[in-house]
């Protein structure tokens, strides 16, 4: 799986949009971008994933650049409960091999301030 | 979120004793996983299952065994607990395919004295 690079920490004001960047310059054509988060003392939580088109769900939006070398997770109206470590992961979509494995890096600690 | 429960949520045990952690899911997901999370190491896969009675090793499987006799239950056993197995253990489930997104349980905090 391609390696990802994320800033170690970010701050955001409550009610504002939080934009979390991820660099995955070595991503290959069949690798998807996934985002998870882990709130303190809880299990990781799946947020969203995409291949090349922008994606949106009830939690967040995912913007992937045209060359797919980077992406941004957007939380449109951050709340205090969004304070968590956010992980950007790339993985292939095919059955078999070792793609069952989720490799979590160090992620970005997002702190939402009142 | 997938209906995933883990039991017990907290356990303190002594070195050398066997310990079994249980993961139960209500989503009928084919894939199930056990991870451990330690400071400085992030999440590491211990074992996973791709169906009833079908299991395989992850990256840190030594000292652990698993069983899956029903779709909904995935058991993790520490055959003889050691202090190095003090950790937070997370169960996760996936869908029909190995690349499906994974949903995590609340975790079990295990302390081995």
C-alpha cells in the first residue's frame, strides 16, 4: 500500500470547517483513499473513502486532487466531539492478498477549540 | 455503525493464566479482525477471519489463538498471558470482501500483572 503523510496536529475553531490534508504521492491507480478517526479511548471509526471523484456523506467530504497525489478530508462544521486522531489510509480494492490489512500511521490529532 | 460488542471491557489477570476475549457482531459480516493498540506502535493486526472456521495470522500473532465457530462470534485467546500482552484490544468487522471498510468495537483493556 502507498505511504501517506499527514501533519501531526491541527487546530480548528468550533463551528468552522476543518480541512485535514493527506499526501499520498506514490498512490497507484487501483488504490483507494480511506479516512478513519479515533476519539480518545474509543475504537477507530470509518469516515469515508474514494478513488478519484469527490465524495460526501453525512460525516464529511473527501476531495482528491486530479493527479490523486493528495487529498483533503473536510468536516464542514467541526464540533468539540470531532476532536480525535484522523488517519488517512490507501489500500487496493481486490479480493485476496494482504489487502484485508488496515495500516494505520500516526495520523493527525485534530483539536477543536470552543 | 455495525453492531459490535466486546467482552469483557476491562480485565486484570496474572502472568501465566489463559484469557479469552469475545467479539460479537450482529451485522452478518464475513470478515472479522483482532487488533491490539499500544503507545508508539499504533494498531497492529493479530489475527483475522474470513468465514466460519477460516482464520489466518496477522503481523503479531505469537502467543494468541483465535476461533470462529459462528458468523457472529470471534474469540481471541491468550494461551498463557504475559506482561507484554498488556494492551487495548479492538475487534473489527468487514463486509463480504477483504477490502470492505472495517468497523471497530469499543475495545477491551487488558492488564497482565
